C-alpha cells in the first residue's frame, strides 16, 4: 500500500504543474484572443469612421490600438491612409514605413506609390524614386509606372520648365480654406471659402469642424490682386458645400459644384455618403434661378469642378464614375444648341492615371489640370497638355515651380491675353489651409517634345563612379550640342529633342573613349545610358628578337594581325597619337627597321556612327597621323603610304542605324598595316 501510494503521489506531483501550466496557458490564450477580438472591434470602428471621412477620430482609435501593441499590416495601412488623406505627409511616411518593416509580400503595390508620394512631399526625392523603381517593376502595366519609366529624369524636366511665372498670395486668402477660383467677366473672380468659420456660425461640417464652403466674389486689381471678397449669391447657397463655379462669357449661365442637395433634400449613395454633383443655374438680374443638377450626374458617383471651353460648347469636369482609369478622371461633355448634353467622354490615358486628375481649366488650345499620378514634386501638381489636330489632349507637361511645390497645387486658371491668372495651394508658406495665389506668366511653355539622356559613368573593372569625365553630346551631323563633366556621383544628363539621333561621346584620361549613338523617340521616353569605361590592356613587353623571331614578310600580310597589335585608340573626334597608341606603333617601327626593304600601306577605318563624310575625313587624318609618327621614329617616308576608308569597309553588320554593341562597333574601328612590297 505504501508503495502504491508513493507511485500515485509521484504521478500526482509531476502531473499537477502540467495541468496548472495548461490552465495558465489557457488563460493567456483566452486573454490574447480577447485582445485580438477587442482590437478587431476597434479596427472596425475606426474603419467606419474612415468611411465617413472622419479621419481625426479614426486616427485617435488607430493610435490607441498601436500603443496597446496591436501592430498589424492592416493598422499601419489604415493609419498611413488616414494621414495621407489629411495631407499630413510626415505622419503618412512614418506609418507607411512601419508597414514596410513587415514582410513585403503582404504589401500591395499601391503602398509603394503612396509612400513615394509622401516622401516627395517631405522633400526626399531619392528615397521616393527608389520606391517608384520598385513600383514600376511590380506593376509595370500601371499608367503611373509607365510614366515614371519613360520620364525617370522628371525632376530635370520640371526644373527646365520652372521659373516661367511670378506668384504672390492674394488678399482673398484667409487663415482657413479659400480655393477654386473662376473668372467672372473680365475683372472679377468667384471662389469657394469656408471663412464663415472665422465668425459665429451655427452649421459646421462635422468632419472638418469648419463651416461649409460658400461662393465669394472678389475684384481683380490692376496689379492682379483679389480684394473686397463678398458672398456671391444666397440663392445658390445651400446648407452644405458649394464650390468651383464656371460661367459663360455673358455671365448668364453658371455651372458649379454642390453636395447632392436639391429642393431641400439630400441624396446619398449606398454607403450613406452625400456625394458631389454639378449644377446649372441661370442669371436673373443679380440672382440665380432654375438651379438643376446636370443629367449625367448620379447619386452613385461624384461629378465636380466644371469648366467651360472658350466657345462655351464643351463642359469639362472631374468624376469617379465607373469605367474610368483612377480615383478621379477628367471628362468632357458637349453642350448642344437645344440645351441638352452629349455623353461624357473620358479624356483617356494621355491625361488620366490610376490616381487623381482633377480641377480642369481649358483655353483655346490647352488643358490645365491637377494630378498626383503624373510625375511631379509631391501632392497635386499642375500640368498642361496641348490640343491636338484630332481634338485630343496628349503628353501632359508639368508647369514647374513656382506654381508647383511639394504640396497640393491645383485649380489653375489663366487669361492668355493678359498672361495673368490664379491658382490654389496648401503650401506651408501660405496664410491658411488653402490659399489663392495670383500668377503672371513671363515665358510661355515650349511644347516641343523633349526627353533626357542620362547616366552614370563608372570604371568597368572596379564599378567605381568617375568624377570629372568629359561627356559631349553631338547631333547627327557631328555638331557639338553640349559638353559637361561628371560630378562626384558620376552623373551626366542632356535635354534633347524627340525624333532625332545623337551621339554621346565620353572621354577620360587613361581610359578608352566611347562613342554611344542614341535615337530619341517620344514613345520610348527618356534614355538611361550608363557608361562603363575601361582602361586599355597593357601590351606584353617582349624582346624584339622574340617578338619577330617567326615574322616572315609576305605581301598582303597585315602586321596588326601578325603581331597582335592592339587597336590604335584616338580621342573622340581627334587624330593625335596618344601614349597608349604610340606603344603599339613602336612595334611597327621595330619591324620596319629590321626589314629595311619592306613597304607598307597604312589603312584607317571607322565605324558607321556619325556622318559618312565626317568619318571619311577622320579616317584619312588618322592614317596620315600614324604615317607621320612612323616617319618621326625613323622610317623612310618612301616606304609608307596611307589612306582612310571611313566606314566603307565594315567587318560586320553594324551599318547605319543597325543596333550593335560597343564591342561590335569596335571591330570596325581599326588600323591596318598591309605589306605591299618586299
């Protein structure tokens, strides 16, 4: 009995801790599950707030969850998105970066783009471009990825377009939001503002905590400023938002944006959102009547920010209607003589991307609009596209600084006769959240298709970037267009015209020079042309008797092949004998002195790149330069003849415009030493 008792006790003592541990683990697991369940409930609450655009309250919930250790990809996405929507780029960067610290396979491609855009806004373009490179690899079929791939030098392009405007904050700006100007006749502007927030107002937007926007009108002074803003019309003001009007030239018809509110009633979509619609109103003295939504608007999608073509026959607007390319696209719709409207037409992928295209403004031959899908400085940038003969707009061009900045820049309008206008920006140097700036255009934008050739010059063997390398750009007629030296990052770049051929020539001391032909096409975009420079291989130093022990002069023999003479290298476009070439030629000198009866014909050849006539002249000069060197070294001139053949005797397929490698072209750039007489 005692033995049995002992065994039972032994089992009990060792079983108890296991059972107790199981109970503790169970409690921990239960607590963990409760924590997860509670976190999911909080996440759902925050997501509901986000769906209602109540980002401030949603952020509070997300931050509390993060503080309590609820750190998931979903949380970081939602938190980053909330700050992204609020245009708080520094915070968006912080939380998107937390997301990227997790396993990358759970990160959707769009977050590469969002983080890149946020990084631009805080001025970190190198980091942004690295992300865009990755984005283009992951999502190459995306319009934004294609635009980046074709315009990798977009910052240089923006810089070349910059400095054409003078801008100044106007007297219409307040400490709140003033935006979306529109010309009203020749000397007035109507814009949207929530400046009622500065006084005592009963109705406020529960999301912004500010009053709803209303339309104000302001005079344009002789200096282009906006003064004396007053309420535009009580008749078009509802209890919600009104903004971004457009007027016919006679000021008798107005189109404007309003929350979906008509006849005292609001309409909502299936998510309980009050969306935006475009309305039309007719002038009745100093009042407005017959306020009606346009027939192509809907309770299911937004239509906003109308503008009229100068002839008043076409209305342009932004919308997220089904069938578009991105978050919002720009559309046009014809206005018929009987007052009816055609079907809205998307302006297509030349203008619209997967991101936001909005706030259109049209002149006789140009479309200005805001976008964060085309390559820009950060946030929304203003772009312009020229009207084509077929009626389409293509090739959007960033208008540059100072119109554009790291922040949101939009709602650009201009009177092309006076070259003055206005735009909106939320840049930090302003007075309020959104400010209206005046602009004066001093230099018109050149719409000639321009691209960039750029690259990094490096040592082929060590891969070390090379500073101080001379890089020259020549046109197809061998005219020098531009010349520069690389900086400490080894970078060079040239702005060039589309549909033309160029040659980039690279020369650096102690390195073999390179001539690189480049064809520029608008379809293919910028050309990235890295250059790897190599040093000439040092010839093997051997005794003359060993070098020529088996050399038997034969008519027709090429001494270059017999004695493995390396290529006779010349500086790009020149024919002076370099030190490395002299070492090769000295082999010929030794042979000619050992065989005093031999006569040779010096033949110089080029590759096909460059004009034929130029190549012929260059080869003749080089042949004569080699001959002069041999004579200087003591070879009788009567034993030498010299001729240049240019590109007439190519050894391979590499004729004009045939795509070849540098090594293939090098086979054609040769000098021959043919024995003609013994």
